[in-house]
């Protein structure tokens, strides 16, 4: 546990272009703000920033929608080309209602529109997809930051998602490196000496939601936040461990 935690949004970063070195941009941005990068920092990076750097921008003018995409688009009130990209990024469609498409991505993540995002795509009539391998993306950024600064850090890739039975969206982790995403507290004792039997805390999601308080949404233009002062368990466990197995899933 940590006594106090500081969350620092890195302002003034330039528009991220395909091929940009995010690690060096983050280090330079933190330096310009006078905060630098320190041992134990957790760096939360939005998935759109990562996807843009990795060239995951798709021009809708280049997309030919399938008949299925056209049928879904008509029912959902969406651009059929956007729907076609959603279908290509999906393993399956889970639910579709009131213009909302809930699908399971190729990564196994259940979310709206397979994570395909028109916000901050920059070009008109373009969308951004999730990174191909968010855990690998996080690892590359972490290794770059550590090489440039000599500080040991953790990196989490975040995405904004809804939750079953609750209104509003929050930031959650879709990739991570240098941190154990889950804190298994089973076996610990509560205040009255009773053993905890089922408490597993998703630390990675909590950190992403905390970072969102300074990152905000599309209009703010802050793609990266530093969380300083949180004592976490280091590790190289992928964020995919956060996803429930189908036999544990009561919602899908």
C-alpha cells in the first residue's frame, strides 16, 4: 500500500504520428514539465496514442463494407465502413442494441465497437484500432524509457470502456509491462481476523482509472500520465490475465 500518490498529466506533447518513438516523447515531455521520470513511476499511456504511433490509423475511404456490415450499419445507424472495421477487429459480436455494438476483440476483450475509435484519429473519415499486441507495446515503451533514464518503471496501456450494470465509462488496462496487474489478497486477514477468500484487486485497472482524472478524454490532449508514489509488485504478467475465462463469465 502507499501513503500518498501523485498523478501527473504530461502536457504539451506533440501530435503523435505513425513511427514516432513514444518512449523518447514521454521522457522529453516529463523533462520539459520539470518532473522527469523516477524509479517506481507507473506510466499510463492511452491506447489511441500507442495505436497512432504504431500506424493503426485506417482511412474509411479505403474500406469496402461487406453485406453484413451494411445490414448492421442500417440497424445501428452507423457508417457501414466503420462497422466493417469493427467486424474485422472482432472475434465475435456479443450484443447489438440501440446503436451500440458490443463485440469480443481479437485480443479477447469485450467492449464497444471492438475498441475502434474515431476520436483523435486526426484525419477526417478515419478510425484508430487497438494495438495488435498491447502487452508488447507496453514492454517496448517501458524498455525505451528505462534505457533513456536508467529508472525502473511500469507501463500500462489504457482504454476507455463501459461496465456491466453501471452507467459511465472508466479507463481500464489492456496492456502492461513491469507490473503485476492483479493483487491476489486471498488468505490475508480482515480487521476481525477472518481470512479473505475471493479478494483479487485489479491494480492495473485502478491505476488507469486514477490516471484518467488528469488524462481526461479526447478534448484534453493529454495522452500520458505518470503515477508516482504507488508501491506495486513488479512483474511481466500480461494484462490478458485480467480477462475472465468463459466458464467464470456471468455477463456474456
